[in-house]
C-alpha cells in the first residue's frame, strides 16, 4: 500500500464537488482511500483519522489531495483522473453545485433567471456551497453584488441567517437557505433537483425532500412547476420568523408564470405559521398552505389539494410490487432516511399506531427513524443522497437484526443525487439475503420522475427485483409499512 499527499495552495473547488470527486476516485480499481478537500481544520482532522499525515503547511484556502492505493499504477490512474476532472475534461457523471458565491449561475449549462420584486428578469443567481463556517462572507458578497443567493451550505449559525435575510430584504433580494438543498428557478434545477415538467404551480419550501416529493407527485399527475423557491429548513422557526417565506410569497404573487402557490415546511413555529397564513390570504392567487397538521396530514394530501385547486380529481399514485415480496414478520420499524421532511412525515403517521419512536439514534432499540441528512451525520462528509455508505451500513445491520420487523427507506432521484441510489439499497438486500437470513420486508418511497437522469422505472425495477415494495407516494409507503407491522389498515 502506498500513500500520496499533496497541498495545492490557493486552489479552490466547492465542497460538494470535491466530495463527489473523492468518491469517484475511490471507486477505481486498486484505490482504497481518497480525500480531495479544502484544508479546513475539520477536513485536516478527518484526513489524519483516515491514516494520512496531516500536512503542516496547509491553509483553509488550499486544496489537499490524499490517495492511498495498492500500487504505483493505481495511484497514477487516480492522479490522471483527478487532473482531468479539475480541468473539466473528464466525461463522467455531472458534478454537483458549482463554485463560490462569485461564480454566478450563468456559468451553468442553462441560463438561470434572477428573481426580483418585479418577477423574473433574466439576470443571474449566486450559489454558495462551501462549508458552513465559510458560507456567510460568500453570501454577503453575493448580496453586495446585487444578486439573490441560494445557500446550499448547512451548519451556518442562525444569527448569520437572520442577518443575511434582513440584509436581503433591504436590497429587495431573496436568500434561499442556508441548508437549501432543492430549488427550481424558471425551469432550472439547483442542488438536488428532479426533472419536472414546466407549469403554473409555484412552491415556497422550507423543506428539500418535501419539495421534491410534491413536485414528483404533481409531475406524475401531469401538473408542472413554475418555480420552487427553497428557503431553508429553519425559515419558519421563531428565530428566523419566516423572512424568506414571506418574501417568496410576494415574488410568486407577481410572477406571471405562476397561477397557484404552495407553501411547504417542516413543523413551523405556531406564531410564524399564522403570520405566513395571514400573508397568504392577501395574495391575488390561490394558496395551498401545506404545513404539517390536521388539514394536510402528509405531502400526498397536499398534492391532492393542489389537484383539487386546479379542478382535477385525486390521482392514483404509481406503485411497484414484486412478484415474491419479502414476507411480513413481527418486530420494530426501522426507518432509514436521506430526507428530513420525509422522516418527520413518517413520524407523524406512525406514532399514532406505534407509540414511542426513537429519532436519529442508530443504536436505539425498538422503533427508530433516522434522518441521515441531519447535520450530525453530514459534518465532514457528503449528504446521503450523494454518498449512501453510512445509511447502507445501517441498512445491512438492520436487515440482519432479528428484532427488525420492517425497514422503511426513501430513495431520492434527480440531479445532484447518486447516479443509482436504488443500486446500493438493492445490493444491501441481496448481501444479507445471501447469508440465508430471513429478511424483514423492505418498503421504499421512490422520489423521482421518469425524466430524471437515473430513470424512475429503472430504479423501481432494481428495488422490486430485490423484493422491496415501492411507492411514489411516501405517505402510502408508510401506511403499507405499518400494515405489515401491525396488520391494521388505515
């Protein structure tokens, strides 16, 4: 085994792209470990934990390349591929979000429209996807340049978020984020974005996977999207006060491409939810307030409400059933999620029947729901939609655990996501099945469209071939999982 460590002073790439590069290089034959990252303290500590020497000369604005390989030939292939990727010559799968806040969205392959108080006027949008502690000054630069900004970065202090959104409001600009994983602006997807048909439904979303679920359901029903403005998961908290949500509502109200507006969020602060509802009542367009609660118990009900507002009947959402599904058995519910909103939706649906459910503790006994996209699991590593390793390891453990009664997972497609997320789930099922274990049933919510780069039907078939029951509606998937556990129907 040979190791290679190199510091590249002043060379910058965004953190999401580098995580993807590291993963792709590690998949080469003969390459065991790779880290290509900016030399932040956290990344240098991770480098040391992986067995590499920590380069003393590295500074936060430097790039560090660390590779361990079986032999010189494997190392050489990895270094050649790295240079090709950094020069933009490698023709592999598309990288994730592009560079710093100063790298404007007109560098993407499609033009991105700027959102202003007058609607959409064809200018640019800034993207920030650096580690959380470095995101604030980049976002400030974007606002100072007169640009609305999408902050993909998480782990930003809430005080900085409040300041940025107040500063943006003074400039008539919109801040999407921080921790804004999904947006769709004038047909261009940003972050984790599904390929959906254009249309007249505008979405304001303090929820990434929640927005993806809604857009995919509507796409399946033939309904298109004008814009999806992500505002960050904390926007409807008491501290932030719905600052970006209120501004996004006003923007969509004057947008000529939008006819119906939908508001989505993780569980909001009650006072902020009331503020948002009051603002929505003043809009000139119909608004569906899809906040968690009694009116809309789940995102599928929100999709049905949007169809109703358009005068369309409820839709029969696609599902895929294997010819020999894994049989039911008694035990605990183990929900392994990449999306926090879907995890919360599962909790809301399941807690009434199951009682106490532990959250985000892989070692807990009994019923457990885990959001592997939570900050505690993504600190220093890629989101599970990009790198499924952590979640798949837990899946293998839970499948082999005789105390597990059913496993519930979300499989999220779209740009920015893993090129075949269903493959990792299916391979884990096959791996445990090969040990002659009697597996618990697996129920999957497949969030995607047929025009996504992974292909909806192809991903569904991989899961079905492994014996999983697959549903486009996450709410339907949860209800089926509960039926398998308890025998009760909703």
